[in-house]
């Protein structure tokens, strides 16, 4: 294994493809502005920024900064990426790659795009002012998306696209001020845990799959619903989420056989929980001052146990209470 | 929005981007062009896979 120093004048794609680079080698990037597409076609290459000034700038003409093409065990750490025409980092096939502490901004499409790939770690990256933040697509499974921030994107913060994008975990991420959805999660057995969604169009949406787990998230200040469960979702579990100050429903449920357990749902502008379908269990939730009702049931066979419902106090209403709550949270991030 | 709408939107977006970037790539110097072409092929593969998913869903 060797450490190879890289400058902005090195053709990194060509170097990796050559015999001079072997599995386990570290490519140590000197600070400076790089103008290139890097395509990684060899396993276990570690690309590490030497300092905070490593910048890949596509100058609005190059397509993608880093593409991991059917590789395993590649690390990309500490790089700034901006002004590419497509995505910042693409993982195409392969597995077990680590994308860590990169800062990605001003791209036309996706900050970090994973397709047909499994077991990757996407950790502590920041994506802003792109189309979408971090997206898993085309049968991407068992990926771990942890402690990332996506903000000010024109589309979705974090997402999976197809039913086959399954068994992924989104943990401790922040989606702030994205124009569409904070967490748009399709597929089966995905986990959304301990995330923050503030001031997005919609906080969390689940679709086309079953067994999704939505636990311990904070969802506030969305233009539409806090959490929208689309038609046909079965056996989703929502527990201990804090859903407040969203302009429409706290939770809008079009699924069936779901469980809503110990959520705090307050000050939402058009009901706390609306259940459109059947056979959901709603238990031990606290609902405070959602207007016009804390719970509306339009389906049937739903079971309600031990929920605490409080109406608005005199002079209390979502518009009054929520005021600047999203701004307060934004300023701390 | 259901999954079909989502895929259709993605297909439209990718189709537009590929077309636009093919044009831009043709104007690039030779030393940059090969990687750009590799990446465009990759996105075309992605587009093709999405189109197949849509066909499966609409069948």
C-alpha cells in the first residue's frame, strides 16, 4: 500500500486505471481547484483531501465529479464539489464504498446518487443548492445514510425511488428548506430514524412498499404535511416522532395496518392525524392544538388506545404558536 | 404522486440532460471528451433501466 500525492494537474482517472495504483493505496489530494471527471474503476482506492481547500469545480461544463463504477471499498473523503452538470458523486453498482465529509453545492442534479448498489456508507456530507440531495435508485439496498445535511435544494432532500430500493437506513440526517420533500422514502423495510426535517414542502413521505420504520424524527414547519403515507403502504410503524407546525396535516395516512405509537403531534394547520384507510393502530400519542381536529378518521377498523388529545387553549392556534419555530431551528444548524 | 409518475419525471429529466450534455461534450477538447462520453453512456444505461422499470409497472 502506498500514499500517492495528487495535484490538480494529475489525471486521476488515468492514474487509477494504470499499474501505478493498487488496492489499498491512498490518493492524497493537494489543495487547489481540480477540473476533471474522476472515474474509479479499481477496488479499495482511498481518495482523501489533504485540507479543506480541495475543490472539484466542473465549471458548468463537466458532467460528474466522482463516479464509482462497479467498485468495492472505495473511500472519498473531505472534497468540495461544485458546478457540475449532473451529479456530484455517483455510485454505479458495486458495494461497500464510503463517502465521508464531502461538501457538495450548486449542481444541476443530485449531490450523491447511488444506483444498483448496496452496503455503502454515506456519512457527514453536506449538500446544498442542488436539485436533489442524496438519492438511492434502481435496486439500491442496505445502504447507510448517516448524519448528512441537505439544504436549499430545489427537489428532494433524501430519497429512495423504487419498491426495490429496500433495507436502507437514514439516521440522524437533516433536511432543511428543500422545495419538495425532506425524506421521500419508497421501497420496503427502510428505516428513517432520528432525522430532522424543517421547512420543506413536505417532511416525510413513504410510498410503494411496506414495513417502513419512521422513528424518533422531528418534522416541523412544512408547507404541506409533516408525514404523508401514500396509498397502499402496509405495516408502516411510526414511533416517538415529534411533528409540529406543519400547514396541513401532522400525519396524513392513506396506508393500512400501520402503527402510530407515542408520537407528539401538535399545532398542525389541518388536523393532527387523518386516517383515510383501514385497520391502523393509534396508541399512546399526544396530540395538542391541531385544527380543526386532533384526529379525523375517514376509513374504518382503526383502533385508538390511550391517546391524549388537548384542544387549543384560549388565544392559542398553530399560526400564533408556530410563528418563527422553523427559523429558530434553522439558525442552530 | 405514485411511483410511475416519479419514474416518468426522472426519465424526462435524464433525457433532457443527456441530450443537452451530448451537445456540450462535442464542443469539448479531446482530452476531456472520453470521460464525458463514458459518463453519458452510464446515464443512458440508467435511463434505459428506468424505462424498463416503467414498462414493467405499466404492463
